[in-house]
């Protein structure tokens, strides 16, 4: 039985579990991400435009979902290099993601914080892996405890109960 390869969602980076993000460093200016956020926002909006969603549409969706006024002009200001004092509001990010289907800006911010974003099947696979590790640790601990119990104590628990847990 072949396993299908999990592909990233549109607008989502492909996850490599071995390429972990670096933790943020406590160096002056190292987390000045204003221009990179602006660049990512430009890319997200351009990708949306390529599939027929213009800035008017996106601003309307953001306004409706976030209960915060957003206009095409505001999106233009957030992406303009000349409008350095205008910043895309963090509280509008979930609505932007829903409006565009693009997670790259969120992924970039998470990466700068030393984190990764997992969705859907990727999140379930990560949880499954964590549970398997936890299960192995529990079995090892049960085996250790069973080996150090006084003779006959294990029978009180029932040998079939220990077998079900994978402890011999």
C-alpha cells in the first residue's frame, strides 16, 4: 500500500520536519520585520490577484470578518514602501488568511518567533508522532516498574493487563 505525499496547501510553505526555525535572538534590531512583513503582504495580495481576488474584494472580506474597517486604499498603504508608518494590523491577519487562502505571512511571523505552523493532516501527523513517542516512553516506564516490583505483585494487576500494554 503506497502512502500519498502530503502536499502543502495553496499559499502554504512545504513543511520539512528536519528544518527547524532558529529561535529569535536577543540582538538589537534582529526582529525588525516591518519591511519583510510588507514584502510578504505584497506577495500574498499578488497571489490573490492572480486567482481573481482584487484588493477591493480582500478588503471587504477583512472588514466583514474582523469587524474592523479595511479598504483597498489601506491595503495599498500597508504595501507601499513610501508609507513606512502604516502597518498591517495583526488582528486582521486571520481575516486576510481567510480572504486569500494564503498562510505565508503567518508562517513568516511564526518562523521569526522560532515556531512552525502545522495545519490539517500535517498537524495530525505531528500529533501522531508525539503520541507514538509518548506511548514508547510509557511502555519503557511500565517495563522498568514491573522489573522492580516484588515477585508476584505483577500478578495482582493481571498479566493480561500488562500484555495489553505491551509490557512483558
